[in-house]
C-alpha cells in the first residue's frame, strides 16, 4: 500500500476575496478556472496545493499523508492571517 494523494477539506466560516491571491507569489486567481469561484495557493513549502472557494471552503490536495494535508490547510490559514485576505 502506497499513499499517493491525500485530500482533506476545511471551512474558514467566512468569505474570502480570492482576487487578492494574484498579489502574492503563492497565489493564483483566474476567472477562467471554475468561473472565478475559487483561487489556488501553493508555495515552496507545500507538496500539494489548496483550493480556496470564495465561500471560505478549502480543499487540500497532493499531500502524501493526513498530517501533511492538515498542515497545508493550517499553512494557508497562516498566510491569510498574515496578509489579511479575509474581508
């Protein structure tokens, strides 16, 4: 048995302005992707990436363990708090 991809979800319980993601090297927001309903976060510390929907729901993909997947979600929350991306 070899784990290839752990997916986990989180809810920030508040709306997110994903348009601001493009201001940072770790973020991407493109209206052509899912009609602009989400943005993506990936930096050099993350193996996978986190998709963040405007509703505040987040999905971590690409991690190799449950702990790594949870870490990715927590890492994204830290980026939010430091950059004040939550309106």
